[in-house]
């Protein structure tokens, strides 16, 4: 993965041996992954998945006040990862096994 995109390397088995395919993922770039992990990277403020994870270390009162923020990130991470790479990976696997039962 780089600043201009990434690739998924897909290795599947078959009757004639393994098949290796590189899938272009232009939207899977370092900026997108950094934003997902760290948020907007505002100086002095943790955001994104990591920032939400760190909420558990706040005082009880502050944590209770911001629990919905933490839960929102936990609930949303699956969707975010699906959109980022899960859908492309699933489509590629379906394409390679079409007609193979």
C-alpha cells in the first residue's frame, strides 16, 4: 500500500495448482488507512479507531459521557473495512470460482 493505492494478492488453489492474482485497489491508500486508524490527525487529539479505543482509559465520568462515540466506532469498523477491501476481495473470489460449485 502506498499513497496512490494498494493491491491485494489473491492466491487460490485449483486443479492445475495455485493461481496468483494481484487486484488493484486504488482507494486502499495510506491516507485512507491513516484516517481510519487515527482520524483527522488533529494535533493533540487522537481520533479514528485508535482514538475511540483510547476512550476506555479516560476517567469514569468522561468515559461514560463519550461511550456512544466509542461504540459507534466499534459498530462502524466492520462496514468501513468491508467498503475498503472486503467487497473487492469477495468479488474477486466469486469471479475465480464461478462455475466451480
